[in-house]
């Protein structure tokens, strides 16, 4: 019998009209505006919840980074290897250009001596 009453209350007790909801909302707003301490406590609770959500988000990001720390280290290592390879490539290219310029100067000097 208790279960039947409980089921009926759940089924029909949750039905509310839009006017009833608007009245309940207005009652809450009026109660909050009537008592400044209540309004402060509500705002304080919301601020605490927001602060906790922010802290939770930061902790989750920290744990996510810790979990993927090895991947981050590998990515940095790969970038350093690529950068070092590029520097070596530029250095070797510069050496090749210098030797080519020296060869061209010697050929130019030899051609100038033959022409003179």
C-alpha cells in the first residue's frame, strides 16, 4: 500500500503548471531579496562551487599532462633533433657554397691569367 501511494505521488506530484513554477521562482527571488544575509550566503555558495570547479579543472588538466608527460618529452626531443638537423644542414650547405665560391674564384683567376 505504501509503495502504491509513493508511486502515485511520484507520478502525479511532479506535474506542475508554468504559472506554479513562475510563482515558486518569484517566491525564491523575493526571499533572497528580503534577506541580504541569505543573498550573500547564496552568492558565497555559488562562488565556492565555481572556485571548486576551477580547481577541479586545473587538477584534471595537471593529471592529464602528467599522464602524457612522456609524449610531451618525446615531442620536445623530436623538435630539438629537427632543429639541430636543420642547423647542421645549413652549416654543410654554407661550407659547400664557400668551397664552390673558392673554386669559381680560382677558375676566374686562371681564366684571367690565360686571357692576359
